C-alpha cells in the first residue's frame, strides 16, 4: 500500500551508514577499554571484585551473563566477542545481508556490554555507559542495505539526541548560578575531570569569550534540539550545530565517548541531500540509479514493535525533563532503555588533586624519599602536557577526580593503595609511571594538592603547565599490614 511508503526513508542512507558504523566503532572502544582495565579494577583479584558483588541477591535483578558465574577468562571472552562483532559492523559486512543480521549483531553488542556494565559498580557508573547501551539497541533496528532506513527509528534516534542535549541544558539552567550568570567557563576548562592538550589554551582565553561559550552552549542545548524535528534543511543545520559544538568539547577535554556518540547520533537528522551539498563526494544514490528496495512486511512489523516499545518507555524521561527535581543520568528500567541524561549541573571552582606517593624507608617521615606515582590521564607532573585519550575511557583516572569531591576513604581506593604496596602488576599497568619499576614500596601515603593552569608568563619563566600547592596529608603513611586491616 502506498501509505506504507512513509515508513521508509531512502533519503537518509548516509545517516544510517554513519549511525551503524559509528556506534559499532564506539562499542569497539568500550570493549577494548574493558578488556584492558576490568580485570585489574573488578576482576577476581580486582579492587572491587565482581564475584563478591554478585553474591548479593538484590543485585542480580539487573541482567548480566555473569549472574551465574564470573571469571576473568569469561570476561575476556565477552570482550573478544564484542570486539569481533563491532569490527564486522564497522566494516559493513552484516549490513550486506538481510536486516535481521545487523539486528542480531547490535543486540548482541547491547547484551554483552550490558553484562559488563551491570557488574561494573562505581567504575561503570557513568552516563555514557547507558547512553551507549540505548544507542546500540535503537540502531539495531535500522536494517541493512537490502531495505530503506526505517523513518520511525530515525525519529527515535533524534529523540535520543534531544534528551541528551536538552536534558544537559536543563540540568545546567537549574543547577549552579555560574551557568546563569555566564561565568561557568571561567573555571570548567581548568577543573574538568580530565583536561586535554588544548584545555589550558581554552582556559586562558579572555573572559568575554568564555561568556560567549556559555551562551553558545545554552543555545545549542536549549534551542537547537527542538529544531532537529523540523523539516529539511533546518534539521540538518541543527544537527550541524550539535556536531560543531561537540567537536569543540572533544578538542578541549576528555569525556570518554560522550561527545563522540553525540556527534554520531546527530547524523540521524542529516539528509543525503544536505550531506551531499557539504561534501559532494557523498553520493545521493547509494545503491545505483533505478535500484528499488522493498521493505518486507515482517521487518516493518518488527521496527514498528520496537518503535512502540521505545515510545511507551519515553513517558518517564519526558516527565523527568520538565520536573523541578530533574534526575541526571538515570534509567527507569532494568534494560537501560530510554534514559535521562545530563552533566555538570554545577562547575567546581577549584581543582583539587589526590597525589599518591610511596617510599622504601622503614620509618617514614617528611624527610623520607617519597616518590610520586604517575597516572595516564589525570594531572600530576606539572610540566606534562595533558594527553588526548577520548573516546578511550580511563576509569581509574576518572574516579580519582571524584575523590576530593566526596571522600578519599573509599573502599576501592584503599584497595588500590594495597595493590600498590603489593606491586600488583595488573594495577601498575593502569598507571603511566611506577617510581619503583615494579618493586614494592614499604609505605604509601596520599596528599592533597591545589592545581591551576600556569599563566603564559609563568609558563615562559618555568616551563610548567600547572602550578600546584600542597594542601594537607589526606591519608597518612600506610603499610601493607595496615592496608589489609583497613580492607577487612
């Protein structure tokens, strides 16, 4: 029937290619990050061992393949399967078959990664974890090269971008005063969890430009999301604004795959004609002139069923968007579908860093030879240029940023100090610099420092990119015996 043709969106083939391959690439990064870090953080002998976590009955309500048994070997097998499937999707091989093939592939990624997230505890308590899960599930219903992109699924992906952007904008407006008086960027580039190579340069921009940044952010997150639902070419222009603003965030910080997934998802609103106008190398006809594709009825039924499910689940996040007590990065169901998002409702004004040191002295004091451990992403060495790691996620470094905002007396952190005293190889591989070259210190301690970016004049005089001032001793010297006693 002719009216059924509305459900097909052949003019969004480029969008489908970007969405499927882009989300698959981010799943590849997520599984690689888990493969490299999960055993040390959450494995059988990790900081927060997953087998102990799984011992609680109430925690098994969240679906995971590990609910019956966890082992590091099984975790590696799950990651390996995820890496293979995501690589095949990036290459476009499953998309060459019937639409159920990429459907199964993406649903497999969703289930495999959800199994990891649901036992990841605080190390996986980030909004972009559930965002990747929701995106993987939704993109699964985009079909294959044998069918046209389903219009309702594309609209639902635009709805996801709307919740991501508008939710973040509302969190800011309802949050700290610095977002309303336009001063938030006076601090954010310096105090964000993990600065990038250009963060210092962004921080040193004139304050009037920082206010323009905040105004641009409010426009991009509070106005532009509504335009994503407008007719073309307005929707494509709105998507372009989202992409450009997210690229600025990529250039000035390290937020794992949060910005990258927003960029990929925004392409759901970009039509083939708009993409071709910007880049003529992008073809208007992906499958050759005169080639017609007919969507099977069974596939239409599947996509409409998925649409109905996601529309029904949208009630709770929609209500949350306009609630005075808006939740940030929350899921309303155990499958983590149609969630609510948002970040940085308030901006920290000062950067406090936790520094870990060790010594070989038997009876340590301030005159002892204390040596500092170096982390890959978080600031430490005052001369070192912050590195660009995103979309790769350094989970240990991120949680180190939260310590001074909460408390250093976290279970996982004391476990981490114990692993340093044991010179645990898996733990040491998470670090950039081990001052004892694989050896075990006799004591470790934790210091608190205030960090700020050096001015241009200070950098010319000293070569230091950071200026740091010691504040206090957060945890006094601790030995292996005392560390083990604390963990018990």
